[in-house]
């Protein structure tokens, strides 16, 4: 389908490190210029990695003269210990999504690289971790978010303990696939078709979809609304979006008034008219202690 692929045979002396005899994977681009640039970068990283493997096999001169002292590495916390510290320091007042996300990202690290001392993670480990995330089907933006989380977790222990080491997850190169294969917006005619079906079905799930389609609210912002946040009688009908104890907002700038137009106005009318005896716009997802925006 006119998509460029990277293909390279594994050197014979490195067969034992691979399950295949050649590498073959998509560069996710139809641009020859970008494909050549990406292939050159990948080849350089492979050469560096293979050199590292071969270098480890070399006899080190006067190795018997090296003092064996593992006390320093033993005292350096491993990545799971660092996660515990991070959640303890940064988790105050955060919701369960914060804890789940941080824990999941570190589980990725231990699955791919093992639970090692943070001084043991190198830049090549960061590259290996990046490649694994991409192989799982994650977009580059998702991979960047995972790396941002892991970097923050490692940085906090380096700062707290005053460790003299670098963060192996900093400075990792990310190919700019999204710039080449930029996701296009949903066509307006498709949105209108969805809105028409929302009106036809006319239930709380469709009210939610309709509300999102003409306001641009985040899913969590919409499902956490109170009926009192909907101002249909104002000069300009709007939703007053503000934080609640069951649903915070992503940033301070997220607190805003959103005009109701098109099917978003219709959906809010249906929400107010519904006889669910609840103060919440979407009680299916929200109560006084929790808002399930997942």
C-alpha cells in the first residue's frame, strides 16, 4: 500500500540475541524523504546497540585489578521502590486515575527492562522501552506521555536522595510519525448523522454524545455535571463548567462557561426534563464520591 518498510539482516555473530534472522517493520510513512531519514536514524541506533553487545564480549584488560564494591548499587532504590515514594509524595489529593496510571507505566518498565536500580537504566534501555511501547500499537503521543510519567517518577528520587546519576528515560528520540500521518477530524456530515441518531434514540447515553458533539467538552467534564450547572434560562443558554468534589478539572483554565447550541441545547433540555430524581446530569456515571469518566 505504498508504505515504506525498514528491512535489515541480523549479523551472524548476533543470532543468539534474536528470534528472527532479519528485522522488518513499517516506517509508517509514504514519504521517501522521511523514510530515508528514519531508516538512517534506526540504522545508527542499531549499530550502537550491536556495538554494545560486541563490546561486552571483549576481554577487559586488568579486570582482576578492579575493586569489587557493590554497596553503592545495593543502596540505590529500584524502580518499584521509587514508585512507592512517588505515590506517597505526589499522591496527596489525587484521584485513583493518577495512581493507576503511574503504577501501570512502571509495570511496563519492569516487564520490558526488569525491576532494577534506577542507576542501572541507560539511554539504550530508554530506546528499547520506546520501541516496545510502539510495538504494542501505541501512538507516539501516547508513548511520550508514558515516558513523561516515568521520567517524573525517576527524577523525584534523584532529587530527593541527591543521587549522582542521569535519568535513563531522558533524551530518548521519538520519530515524528504523527506529523506525517496526522489524524484528520471527523467529517461534519458524519457528526450530523450521529447527532440525528442521538435524537432518534433519545436516551441518556445519546444525550451525552450529543452534548459532547456541539460543546467540545472532555468526557469527564460532561459526565460530572450537575443539573444546576446547566443554565437554560440565561440570556445565552450555557453550561457553567466548574470543579466538584467528585470531579476535578484538568487545568485552572478548564473552568469556563460553554454556550449551548444545536443538539447540545436539545440534550440539556432532555437532561433537565428527565425524571430520574437525581441532581446529577448523568447519574449512571456519577455520585457524590466518584465520577467514572473511563
